[in-house]
């Protein structure tokens, strides 16, 4: 094994490094060892950091026009996209070790994440939520009379999961655009990306060097969790259901929790997409959605419902998908699995194998020792929960209407549906998919690359963060009666 790489994560304005306790996390992958030093704040230090961040946002961020904030973010993103930048080169190497993902997958994934936050995308992002971005700068006239302005929280708290690199960007950028101070807790599984963005932002715009704090502590540190909950006006949490419930219990009355928990996504493939010319492309796009981040994202598909009656049958499509999975394994090898993940994948295969032995129309495609598996199911039954890490079911259905109904049984968890269908089918099926609980419909191949302005879990990215303040027409009319120029 090569000599260990070493780096420092976290970003704590207002507190010197010498005043902090430090803890080192160790990661190993691809024959490389990485040691990441992270600050361990005390509750009083976390309180001080939160106070510093809130004050900096009030003094330096709140007065900036939102379009200037957009330009600052755009400059930071441009540097992070620069392949020749030493910081970018270093983060690519380290993220590959931390996450275990293939280095080329990391490089392409970082680019895909960052490109969603350039200036044109940010402007669409703002218009999507506010219509008039000027609402974040000043009171703006309302069509029915009066005036309205949007105010972000003094302090926005973030608790990030570590399953997909780049995840913190969504809420960090949202926090900046609504001019909030931000304190984000990184995951032990991936502590680097948020720190990289905060440092880059501080370098391109020193005035905003203190509007972020990037912190870390192991799960279960109740005193630190309570400190964050007391000082954050709004708390955004990514994690499992148990973690979300735990944070909700600690949040004082009057504070808001914006939660993003466990989700399930699926693909629907129409017979119109399965002629001999299109089907291989559809299989390639489906495989890319599975392979990117090894199904660790909430938008990653676990199952594909494939319509019968085409030139290429659902069974033939399943074999095409298996072939594409094998090819992508050579291009982007799957990361090494933990014992728990390996057990889940083995149990998934075993469960389907038992159904197969009972004479059910189930077929496991691909070598037994392959780091991927496609299961073909040729009868109307609910497949077992996916095991992620490149395992997926292809289920044959008579119509995609039937598939939409089946998805409805998991409406509480359904998020993204990747759809391959004609224009007429798209707009006929979209209401059925929406009624099933989905909050995003996209093309196959795009499931793992949501647009910056997407409504994550059906909610707004920024509107949920702000409070709207209205000056009603009555106040304006009453003021007129008191004007010096009154009659």
C-alpha cells in the first residue's frame, strides 16, 4: 500500500485550530490510505461558531444583491470545475479513497454535480422558487396590492448523509441564495466535499469567509445536537427514518425541520422504446442509472417495469441490461462492499433464488460471482426490496398503467421515475405516476443527475427556507394619510 495521504476537513471561522481538539478518521480504497483530521468542537465552541456565522451573514451577506451572490457562487464553481486546479486534483484523489467509488466515476460525478450550479442554472433555480429573485433583496409590489419580501433564516443548520459525494451542495447553495448563515454537520462516511466548497468560496470572496461553519461529531453526541437545534432557525436533515425522528425530537417548538429520508425510485419502459433500434440504448441508459454511485442515491432505480408486446420482449431487454451492466463493470468497477452490504446483496439473491426453486417465473441473470445482478420476473408479483450496489429487477407488465398502479403501493417512499415512452404516453402516464406518489419524472439515463431546480421530494429548495413578510395595501393607504404632502 502506498504511503498514507493526510488532509484536514471541517471549516470553523472565529476559532483557531490550536484551540480545537482533533480526531482522525482513516479510509482505505484502491490501494491507498487516507487520514482525515476533523475538529471536535465542544458545545460552547459550536455555540460560538454559530454566533460568528449568523453575525457574518447579517453583516456581509444580507446586504448583497442576490445576483451578486449568484456571481460569487458561479466563480467558486468555476474553480471547482477547473481540472488544472490543485485543489480539484487533490479532492478527486481523496474522494475516491473516502467513498471507494471508481476514480473516473468520481471525476464525472463531481462534474455533473457542479455543473448544475453555474450562473445560468442558479438563475433558473431562483426563478423556479420565487419568480422575481428581487424578493430576496427588497420589498416587491404584489399584483393584488401591497408589497412582499422573502427573508432567509439567520442560521440554517444542515445534517448531511455521506452516501453520495456532492450532496451538501444542494442545501449549501440554497442557504447562500437566501442569505442565511450556515452550519453544516458532515457525515463520517464523507467529510470532504462540504469543506472544499466552503474553503473555495472563502478564497474567491473573502467577505463571505465566515458565513459557513463545517463541523463534525460522531452520532449520538446529544449535547452538540441540542446546541445545533437551539441555534438553527431551520434545520435540514438527510438520513434514515430513525435519524430524522431523533432530530425532530430535539428540535425546540417554533423551529422547522426539513427532512429528506429513505426513498425508492424505479424505471418504466414502454413498448414504443423497445424496437430493435432503441432497446439497446434504453438498456445502456438504465444501466448507467444503476451504476452511477452504485445505487446509493435516493434517485437510483431499484426496479424496471417493462411493457410486453414490443419487438424486443421484457426478457430480451433484461438480458440486454445484464450485458450493459457487465460492460460498465469494466469501465467503472464497483466499489468494495462492507460486510453488511455484502450480506444484503447475498440475501437478495438468495430470496429470489428460493422463489425460482419454487417454480416461480424468476430468473437471475449473470454469473453468480459477478459484482452485479439483474433479476427477471415474468409474472405480476411484488419484487423483494432492492439491495442496491448494482442489483435490480426487471418486471414484465402488460401495460405501464399496471406498473403505475404497482408503484402506488410504495407511495410513501416513491421519488423518481425514469420513463422511456412516446410523447403521447409521457403525458398520459404522468398523472398516474404522480398519483402513485412520485415527485420527479425524467428520462432513463438522467435519474441520477437531477436539475438544480428540481423539487426535491416534492418540495421547494428555497421557498421552504424563507419567511415571507407582507406590507398590506391597508398599511400603504394609511401611510398616505400621514404624508407631509397630504391634502
